[in-house]
């Protein structure tokens, strides 16, 4: 049966679509192409089992019309909801961005789930829902959640809406709480930004914050593998999982030096002040992924390996 992927032309969505096709599934992608790129899905479309539809999930009327036209009366087996605003600072500057592109896209997709009688819903959430727990290890039941960005707040509200919807509609839902995800094809993120800065000025790399920010990073291939694993193995009506590596993460200084060494070895790295890169940035967090490990999944890369591979891949991408 067909699988719907919202935001399927974006960074993680592209890899997810490829994985679903490898499993022999048929996929319909809905994307407003704000950050997604059609060229990322060329191989998927060439299989003959992937249809890409332009749709803004925040516009329920237009989204509904696009979905019904693409489905032609078929009942989807699952919806993978990846569409959201990915620019956290932009959402801090204008809260309506995350209200519209992070929460309303989820609300409308859940409405469509009910209308189309879709049994399974898989939701891309975020570690940003927790807020700043300092050096404490963050588990799925850590509380209270106090997000410090509008993005995190709207992801948390979206999780609540998923739970409320599953009380009356659908068979089950998976909520994937992502850490910082890296890899190619990148459309944003710290590695992508550093590479662009050094391409523009090979002599100097300016870094937001003092470089001591330390977080867990997971390669996109591992993230998507975990999503498939949870979707196949979780038996909870609403299964909530932290997805992350089994380490304490790496610093922004480490990432900056990796990018500098790969792109412009002679460049000076100039750090800012304080341990936050921007308003809403959580400078440090320790992510507990024991629940997912107990289900039987392990990542193939730790944070350091994920960063090193991503620097190579995104550098090659940027040089296309």
C-alpha cells in the first residue's frame, strides 16, 4: 500500500523516501519546496513508484485536494510527517512561522489522516521539545518539558495533538525525537553554514558563540534506519523514542576545525561570546537513547564519525 511522506523533498525526507522504495513501497511526496529540492528525488521518481506533488501542508484545502488527486481513491497505509520549519532563529524572530509551518502542518496532516482513515502516523519531532536540562541526561519521560524556542514549543504542541488524535483515530503513531541530524544532501545546519562561509571567505570562519556548545549528532542514514526500525518494531499505540548516538556529543569548536581543515586549512576561526549560538539555542544536552537500544537498535556511527563523514559529503555537495 502507498505511503505518504510530507516534506519528502527535504534533507531527511529524501533519505526516508529512498528507504521506503527499497522496501518495495509506493510513495507519494507532498512538499512546498521551501527548502526541499526536486533534484533530490530524481532517482526516486525514476523508479516509477514515487509521485511528487507540490502542496503546502499548512493550507488544508489545497493539501486535501492534492492528496485526493494523487491517491485516486486509494487508502494510504501510513503517513510520515516530516514537513516543518527548520530555521529555528527565524521562528524566534517571527513566532507565526512555527505556528504555521511546524504546528499547523501537523494539525492538518492529522486531519487528513482521519479523513482518509490512515492507520499509522509517524512524526518527526525534536530534542528541542525538552528545553535546557543542562548536564542532566534527557530521557523520554524527563519533565517538565520547557522548550526555549518557538520551534520546540510547536513540536511539543504537535506531539500533544498526535496523542489526542490517536485516542479516537488510527491504529498507532510513532514520535521520533531527533537530535542534531547531519549528512547530505544538506539544506541547512552548522556544517552547511560553515562550508558556505568559508567558500565566501577562505581566510576567516566566524562562529556564533564561543565554540564550547556540545551536543549529540547523528548521521541521517542512522536516523532514517532508526525510524524504519521503530515503525516495524514498536507495539505502543503512541511510541515515543529519543533517537541518538550513545555518546556525549562533540563541541562546535570540533566541528569548526573539521570544516576548516577540509575546506580552507589556513583559515582563522573567530569565535563569538557566550555559549549560545542564538536565542533559543540549547548549548549542551545529554541525550538518553536507552529505550531505543532496548528495542534492539544501535547507530552505526557516533557523533564524531557522523560529523567527519558529513563534512566530507557536504563539502563535495557544495562543490557541485
